[in-house]
C-alpha cells in the first residue's frame, strides 16, 4: 500500500480544535504516514507533535502557514521543514504575533465606535496559547450576546468589508519567502485557487518560491488539474493537504486530501538543497 501524507493540518495553537498529540493520534487512526503541522503564524505546536510522533509512529513535517499581504490582498505562504530557531523566522513569527494582538485592540476600538462594548481581555482569554485572530473576537462577541452568531459578527462588524475590519499585515509574501529560505525551509504558495491571484506567482518565484499547494479541499478536479499543469510548466513542486482544523470545522476531514509520500521526499530534497546555500 502506497504511503500517504496530509501536508496541511492545524492544531489548537492556531484555529484548530485538537492538541498536537491529539492531532498525531488522529493521523495514526487514519493510517496516515506523515502530516505537516501548519498552524497560522505560529510554530508552538511543532515540538509537541514531534514528541507525539515517537509514540504513534506518524512522521511530522514541521511547518507554518504564514499570513502576508500584497496590494491589499491577503496571501498565505506555507513554510515546510523550517528551522524555527533561525533568527529570520523567529523574528517574523514574533512580528506577526505582535501585529495580531494589536489588531484585536484596534478592532475593539472600532467596535466601541459602533456601540459594541467588548474588552480585549475577554478576547485574549479565548486564546491562551498560540495565535489570536478574528475568530476569537467573533466568539467573544457571541459569548457576550452582542451578536446572535459568529457568522453575524463577521457579516455585520469584522468581516473583510464590514465597518470594524482592520487589515492584518503589511509583511509581504516576498519577505516571507526570504525568511523561510533563510531558515532552511521550503516556501510553497498556499491554496492558490482560494487566493485567486495567479499573476503574483512569477513575482513569488523571483523571490524564491519553490512550490504550489495544488491539492486542496473544496476544489474541482479541473482546478486541481490546472494548477498541476501550471506547477509542472514552471518547474515548481506540488504539495497538498486537507487544511484540517478539527471538530466542528467546515473544512475537509484530516486525510480528506493527501499526497503520495514521494512529495515528502521531494520537499526534503529541496530543503537539503536550500540549506546547502544558507
């Protein structure tokens, strides 16, 4: 039986619901051979997952899903096999964490101007570990009966086109790619079909992009085929994963999107080549 890997899963260190150990245990239950932990702007769960891998026999690919921005558009960049102790990535993660915290303060201020009273502390209490984000703010609003649902919080107040929205980041994809490379990692453009800006890819390649996340949840076969052909044409690696977040999330279940283990081997080979020049 061919070995399979899910190269895009989240834990409760960002917006997932499972601990790193629970995540590895679930991968074992599903007979996956390898998974990549790719929490949003956070690497805090990697060590726990690596320790759990010894118990469950599932290989862990260290990763982070970095959030960046280009021309006012949010872009996600995956960094596989990164060394989070390298200054380039540790500084980037620190900056992203600080910006996320400041963003909550800024949105709370905007909410007050819309006569919605909520304290930043009530939001931060919902994220005792890892990454803070709009979902925590929406949950806090719902918990305090300020909205009838998390969806309403986004639609009425903090969604991309809502009055209390605050742009997240001004860290560019090119800066992110540079930091990933300097850490010895492999930069991959996350779910390009979702991002919808293929015209950025040549610019990302100039910065050192190494791959496209071709296989992703909720994507028609024709779209997958188009990105596979594009990656092959450009000489980029192809990766994929479920983008699993855990229970109660709408994304695909873990293992719902997998790639052959040869993809892991290709990433390792690319990382080795990158590290030989770092």
